[in-house]
């Protein structure tokens, strides 16, 4: 039986070569051969990608909503998605989940104040959520951890067992 490799010339793998100026990037490339040192280069690229992702990640933010702001958006302002009556003086929140009745601890990262709220509504809208808005607090809950003048604050949200 004839060897198939004898008739065909198999391609050879050659190392990638770069023109490396003297004194630059010599830890990534061998100065003598100009061959890229993948053992150092690949981890360096992965670290740079991870740092880039961390720098540009969205911070979690929160705002507050009232009966009037709901009316301006076109909703009734009276009923929540869970079917209960909206009261801006209760410690409640709206999140883009459907696990109504659960409790969450919302902490203002600027001053360390926190409040425990009950999830009873659906929101914020998708555009704001994609920009990092994870929760809309009732007016009373927001006022407990921040000034209403701020409008939007950086927060941390944790589920609480009750």
C-alpha cells in the first residue's frame, strides 16, 4: 500500500515573526529570532481584556418613583404589578423580576445607609435597566438612604430572608 504522505507535501507550521525594535517589547518577543512568546503574551492579553471589562462595567443604580411619576409615564399610578395598591410611603421597590413578596436590602454606596424593602412592582424600564438601573425604590425607601434631590444613586442589592 502506497503512503499518501509521500506524494503530497504537508504544510509546515512556522512560528510567527515580528520586526522588534531594539529595547521594546523584548519580554514578549525573542530579540534574536523575533518569535512571539505566547506563554507571556496570551495571559497579558487576557488580563487586559478583564481589566477593560471591569472598567466599563455598569454600576448598579437606583432611583425612586411616586404616584405622580407613574401617571406621567402613562400607568395608573395606583396599582402595582403584583396587584396591590401603590403607596409611596411604604418601603417597597420595583425590579425587573417577578418574585413579588421577597425582601431586599438596598445599600447606598456613597454613605453606607441601607434599607430593607419588599418587592411588589415591575420596573425600571428595559432601557434604564440595560444602563445599570436595577431597582426603583418607593419615595419613602429612597428618602431613608439618600436625599430626593440626587434622584439616582449607586447601590448594592442583597436578598434578605424574612
